[in-house]
C-alpha cells in the first residue's frame, strides 16, 4: 500500500501545479500566427520536433556548418536577377512604398512595365547588348513577363552602372551614342524610382557596415539557455534516517552558455560554460531523500560550487571521412557524445544545448549510458548507408587527474559500443549497446559515487571498500513513431558487476514511455513514462554493499513520471510535471515519494 504524508502547504502547491496544467491544457492556445516570432534559424536545429527532424539525422548531417551570412562589400556592385528584386504584384493591388522619397505622384506610376512598352524594349536591348543582367541560366532578360516600376528601375540602375564602368575604363567606343540617349530618357522617366532604389541600397550598406563592426565573430555562434525551476517534495521519507523529508517549495535556476565554432564548415568546437543552484533531491545515502531515485535531469553537479560559472564542457568534432564523425572531449560524457547522433529516446531526451524534455534523469535513457560520469575521452560514429550506424566511445572520468589510480588509462574508464538501425522511412529505430567499465579501489567520481549509474537504488551505486569494480552492461532500446501525434519508446538493461576478490552482483532496469507531440497545441509535448530504476537483483554471499552480506534489493520500486511541455513562442517553454516513486530505494517499508516540478526554459 502506498503511504504518503501530506500537509496543507503540500496540498496547496500540488493544486497550484494542477491549476497550471489545467490552464495550459484546456485554455484555448493561441495559434502560431498569433505568437511572437523570433529568428532562431542560426541557433540550432531542435531535436524534439516531429520525427522528420529527430529521427532522420545521419552522419552526413551531424555537423551543421557554422557560418554567418555576410553582406557584400558593395551592394551596388552586386548583380541581382530581376525576378528576385521585388515580388511582382497585380496592377489592381500594387501599393506605393511607405518611404516618402519614393512617393507616387501620378496614376501612371502604378502601372506595370509590360513587354510591349517602349521602355521595356529599350532596356531589354541595353541589358542584352552590354550583359548587364546576370543570373538567368539562359542569359536572357525574361522578356515574356511584366515588371513593376521598381523592378524595372533596378534593371535600369544596373545598366547605368555597367555603362559608367565602360566609360570609366576609356572604352567609350563600346557604348553607342543612341544607347546613351536612351539611357538619359529612361533616367528622366524613372528618376523617382532610381532615387528610392539608391536610397535603399545606401541604407542597407550602412546597416551591413554596422553589423560587421558589432558582430561577435563570423565563425562562432552563441547558444544560451536559462532555466527557472519551482519545485516541492510533496511526500517522502529519507530512506536512511526513515524520517519525513522537508516539504519546502523552492525556486532555483541555472544558466548554460555554449560557443560553437567552425574552422572549415565541416567541424565544430563546442565550449560550454554554466552554473546554477538547482539542488538534487538526493544522492547515494545522502541529500534530502538519501537515494538517487527520482533524480531530476536539471540539477547541478554535486561537486561544483553553487551560483558559480564553470567550464563544464569542451569538445571538438570533425569529419575525417564523409560518413565518419570523430569527437574529442577533454570534459564530457562519452556515452552522451554517442547519443548526440540522435537520441534513441528523442521526445524524452533532447540535445545537449536544449536540455532534456523529461523531468527526471532516468526518463532520458537506460542505465548503460549513465556509468560514464564526466571526463575526457574520444567517440567515433561511423555510418553504413542511411540505415545503420556504429558508435564507439572511450571515456575516463578521472582522466585529468595525474595521481595514483587515476589518469586517462590507469583510472576509471568506460568503453562503449553501440549499433543503431533506422527503418527506411525513419519512423523506427533500435539500438543495441554494450559497455565495459572499471573503477579502481576507493576512487570517487563527479557524480558522488565511485561506481554505478547515479540513478536507482543505493546498492546499485555502491562498491566494496578496498575492492576494484568491473561492470559489463547490456542495453536494448527502441523507438517507434506511430504517427505525427503519438510515439512510443522502451528499453531494458542488464548489468553484471564484479567486485574483484569479493564476488558478483546483477542489476536491471526497464521503462516504457509514451509521447504525444502537438498535444492540445502546436509545438507542445506530453509525456508519460513508467519504469523500474536500476536495482540490484542478485548479490554473491560474500559481498556486502551496505544492506548485509549477500543482500540485494528486496522489493521493486516503480518510477512514474508525467509532464506537459508548452511552448510560449519560439524561445520559451514551460514544463510542469510530477514524479512518483513507489517503494523508494527498492524497499516497500519506505513510504512513496512524490514531487512536483515546474520548469521554464528560455533560449537565445
């Protein structure tokens, strides 16, 4: 029987969360046309959109060239196809520009320039004779379509510039006298449009010069993310002390700034700086709950000072061959780097730049990806056609530490191999993963545990004092996009732990997730996940991980999670959610824990 301890403040907070959910779900959402739009085309490609954008990634598209559009040095020297200057409008609907410099003063100015008009034929003769208009594949003036007066003026302006160039180079014999007379006559008739056109060009030159003078760099993009989280532990005990945990409402936040730089358009140097004060509700035998079960995806690392910006990631990615991607990272997670090829669980785990969609860390991926901890390493992703990818990674959590039992090859390590298959229509994917990991005696990782997935029960995350630990992990994950409004994913993982000189242990986890893209509103996302976080299912008699010799986890703890991600414009989203843990720490004597999480994400 589930056991909760409630108080008045907990009920009020839960009702507040439910109110938010009700407003987001049942209040008529604004259409996309009504929402404010921002240009985010140069920021990133979201991985949590419809399956066409999240499941179709191949090695060829893993690295988006980092280039910024740059205006030409002299816009007046740029030869522009007539059809691209302005959109032609029907004569009955044509409007004069708002700019006073080009104010329409005559009804005759509202008419289009037809192919039968003398002006059209005169300019056509000029541009074809002197090669003024470029850009058409057949090199013609497209004489079978009408032009607006402003399109015509643009072509006339190009003709003027070309003739001026010929005159300036003392090749006046190439310019016929009758052509100069024609140009003069056309100039007089279209002087208002020419004046306005050149005014626009001058304005564009000034604006492009200002942009070039103030832009950060032409090769680097800045991606920013700010999170504000309101949360409360509504019910639950500390599994170590067996006492009720505090039910305090908190308001916390974090910031992540990522610089992506490309040196040749086919590589990417990523530098991440971040910090915040979002606390984890628990760690192994520590923290509010005394267990990692229910650990949120947003919490700060327990080893870094709060409210301090730190260098949290450095990675260089390049393509030595068209279907081969190499990642070198002095500080990152090797398993995550493989996952960047396109998460197996795309609606619950988004890109490293946007953060996870799911509320908890467990909902993102299986335990086989969580043993690596943070540290330097290398990952290679090899594509075999469009349907098969092989990933290999090596990561050393303490690889930057030169002391005994540490270092890149003598300390903790994780070696990963993963094979991913994509269906031909890209709506299905399955991944088989193997991981071998090692932890020397008495070492400590950034996650606060010297071995284990940093989610799940305390026994899974424990080792025997003085004994090294080896893990062989096996995982199978699958994702299926049923239709544009519904997707399902599932995984099962198995881990064989060997405590050298002491004995063996076995651990497992599984989960099933349902995703509902565009739920109630375009761009929204609903998610429900049920699973069993990693638990120790068997243990050798000679091994004591804290519960007694040979004692594995005796009960099954279920993780139930639900969230609704609602987009407010292109760069803001609000995600309320609930996490319910039954039999915390795989012990039915512990009352269930329940906590609410409301996350607001701002991207820029």
